[in-house]
């Protein structure tokens, strides 16, 4: 058996962090087993699906490096196939037309609630031997409903949660095709998972209640069941479910925010799955380890500080030549064009940065004027130190322009003026970089041109 997994986002918004994580698990599982990973776009909610969302989903998958072997497959391009299956089901008696109007359905539910019962479709259009169906009303477009087994349990051994049982009395004859002929999620998903030969389905546990219906439809079609793994939700830092209104941001927002895709994957992987105590690992390592075990049964909590820490580790480890283009992109957004100094700037500052945005903040000082705060100027650039700054500028005007010669010049000025390093380094940093906290001064100065340093020192 070839393992086949998929991710099936609905293009009704950006790719959620939860969906990205499920995509990662599905991808890693397929890769681990040498199987196939499929991307399917579930766009049957025509009113809410947008092309912009599709593009954002594709961009997010690409950014994360979650490559798929098949797809994107669009459900709206498969309507013919759904129609064909529905016809077969109508002919086989596993589906039927229901002519209830919305008002009738409301009244039905109202009455059930009044009796303290669960609101479920009462099966009034469901054919049965000897049953006389109501007369077909004029001008009412029917929906098509699935003949759900009225009794018995649906049980599956969930890859994440273990055995789950739901009784058929808890669920009703769901609508599989709307009045406009478009199939509903629970039906299209089954036809697709069947046609696309899905062997394993990882998805968010908000779908657990849909799974018994889907299993029943699979059985009605005589199709082989995939194995399901329902991954718990991601909670926000406030302990509430991440949602659009509560802190959930798109995957692409992390790209913009200066996170590296490999750090994001690492963080998402650990959010609900573990391999011993390993915190930092590559996606290749994950693929080697990810066999579907060690997925957490309980919700994971988003931890922005942890993600920032993971990102910082990846930034530190990333070769400067690879980091520089990412920082250049961040600088370009500020209208700054970087140059060949950028890899060296990255090398000098990356240890103190959690994101490429923070790295761009530092790098910007090399390409645009800086403005120190009044407080820093007052504290560090006082009258007493001006002669030393002027002496340093004099020295720097003629030294060979490299780090070692600049270091020697600074030392000489310190000796001649009888002052200690911080007394000179702090004001020079404030003038050159706009802040008193920077890496070693000689290294910073060497990354500027001599002219620029002399110009900035004149601001004393
Ligand atoms: N379109 C569904 C969603 O985005 C997919 C669920 C599934 O994987 O079956 O939640």
C-alpha cells in the first residue's frame, strides 16, 4: 500500500496556523513512508471562497516548503463526478430527495427543542418499504440527503485520539447536495478521499463530529476507509481557541514578520508532536521520525516567545550569504537598497536578532541616516567627550580602513586622552548607530565607509 495523504483547505480566508500544522503532519507522514501528498482546494462554499485566498494558500504552502505531488485539485472542477456518484446513490437507495422548505425545517427543529429533544432531521422524505411519502410540492427545489443508518455505533481507531464511538442516533440524514446542485463538504470530501486514494487523513479535531457521516458514506459507496487522525486545536496564549478574531494570523504574516520557514516548520511540528526532548530539528529529520506516533491528544498552546526563540536559533545558524537576501527584502520594503556589505552586517548582528525584521532594523543604520534619542544624546554625548571624538575623527581620517587599524586608532585615542573604552565607545555608537548598544565598535565602524563615519562623528 502506498501511503497517500492530503491537505484540503477551504479558500475562505488565509491558511490558518492550525491548517499549516496539519499540512506539515500530512506531508511528513507521506514523505516518511515514501508516499504521496496531495493538495485539494475545497471551494464548494461558493459565496465565501475567493481567488485571493487560493493564492494565499498556495503562497503559504510554497513558503513553508510543503511540496505536493498532486494538485491543487479544485472541488468546483469535479461537480460532474459528484453528480455521477449522487445518481448512483439515488439509484441504490442510499440517498433521496427532500423537498422540505426552510420554514418547515425550522418548525421541525422548534418542535423538537420544545420537547427537549436534539434537533435532527426527522426523515419525513426518507423512503421506506410501505411508507407513503408526502406529495412533491410545486416549485420547491429539493436537496439530496444521505440515508444515514438509523441505529448502531460508528467506531474508528483514531491515529491521534484512539478509539472513538458515536451512535447513529446522534446524527441525522445529512444534506449531501444543496438545492443549487453543489455538494456539501461531508459528501465531496468522501468522494474525493475515495477517488484520490487517501489512506490517511490528518485534520483538525473540529471535524470529529463529521467523521461518522463520512465513514457511513464510504460504507454506502463500498469504498475503502482511510485512517483518521484528529489533531487537537491550537489555543492562543489566552487559553482560548485561536481564531481570526483572537490572535490567529496567517502563515504569510510570519514571512512578513521576519520568520524563517524552517523555524516556523520546526515550531509548528513541536506544537502537538514530539520526538523525545528534541527542540530543534530540520524537516528532513522530522520526516525521518514522523510515523504518526507521539502526536499529543490535548490542545497545544501558542507561545510567541518560544517561536521567536526558535527563529533566533535558525537565524544564528543560517549562513550569512543566505540570510542577506532575506534581510534585503525587508530593507526593500523600507525603500532601502542594500549592497555587498549586507552579509557581513548580518554576520555581525544576527546573534542579537530574533527576526530578519530586527536584523533589517540594524542594517538600516548602514544605509540611511540614524537619529539617536534625545535621552541617549544627553547621557552619552556631553561636552566633556567632544575633544576625544574629534581626536578619533582625526585619526580615522588617515588610517588604513580595516578593522585592525580602526581598533588601533581607537586604542591610541584612549591612551592619549586618558579615558576608558566605554567613555568613547558609547558616544561614538550613539552618533554612528543611533544607540549605545552595538557589537564591538571597530567591527561596526569597519562596515561603513570612512567618509560616512567622519560625517556621522561631526554630529557630535
Ligand atoms: N475543508 C476542510 C477544512 O478546511 C477540510 C477538512 C478535512 O481535512 O477533511 O477544514
